């Protein structure tokens, strides 16, 4: 998990609330990613960013939003439009997207909707 | 489109015995292939990757994987399993020219029994 921090570790949200998950990396990586993990479904890509001020939707972007104003930061907002947000969220980074470089993962944030 | 299949949700092996976790892939062109491990409530840790060259790749913690192009497989292996190897294992693929993030399989849970 070294080099990538996610906060908070646990997050509780009431229905109808937006929440923002933090992801910071000190690896000087260009690319950053957000995945959602549900039991039995593996990792599903929400959004990714190959460079500052640019990002692309992944497979399950609906109900989520991101920003990439700084190279080291890629926060994810889970909006009230996301109907089933309870999950484990993982942030990752790599030198560049679309290359042979491995992705490095943060420790994750577990979001629970009350 | 690129995809990864991990045909076994669960693999059980006795401590000291060899272990194999299976992975098959579907891509257009030559793939980059990766294995990651995840311990409970943690992020993913990189184990090894295949880019090109020797079909047998050695990685962390005594793990290795064999790339088989004709069978489109990249099975993870270890000669002698440890109880501490018990975890969730993910196979992932990327097409070099695709400029896209890793695509992950659904994961295989490995249980090593003492």
C-alpha cells in the first residue's frame, strides 16, 4: 500500500447524501484510477485519469464524479444518484495508463449507507 | 474487448502441497498479464507480470506464473503452499496498444489448510 493513501478507512453515509473519498499518491505517477469491489464481482472500474485535468469514465461511472486538479490527488464523490453505494473502494496509480507498468493500490475505503 | 476469466471461485490446498490458481484471457493482440493478491480489508499487492520473453515469470513470495499463448492462459503457481498464502488472488490483463486500465478477473479465494 506504500505511496498511496486513502481516507477515511471507514465511511458511513445516510441516504441522499453526497460523500467524497480521498486518494493521494506521492509516487509521481501520471495515471490514477478508482475501482469498486463487491463480493464475488471482482474489481470494476469507475473512473480513471491519465493526466492532470483529464479523466475518463469507466464501466460503472453513473452516480460518481471525480476531479484531477493536482497530479497527486484524485478524489471520488459518491453522489445521491448512486443507488447502491455500499462497497469497498480502491484507488490506484501507475506511471502511465496503457503501458506495461503495474498499478499500485491504496488500502481502500469501506463505504456503508445507513 | 479484453477480458479475464478466473474459473474457480475457491481453491483449497494442504500446506506444503503445490498450488495453482487458474486464469484465462481474451484479447486482440499480445497481452500484458498481471497477478495481484489481496488480504482481508486491504488493497491489492502486485505479485508478478508478463510482458514479453520467457513464458515463466517469477514474482514475490515464491510465486510464479506461466504464460501459454496457445491456451490463452496465465496460471499462478507455487511449489509449496503456506498457510499465510491464504488470500484473494486477482488476474488482470491489458492490451499494449489499448491505452486503457487493467481489466481484472473476479478473483479466486485461496485457502491453505494446515
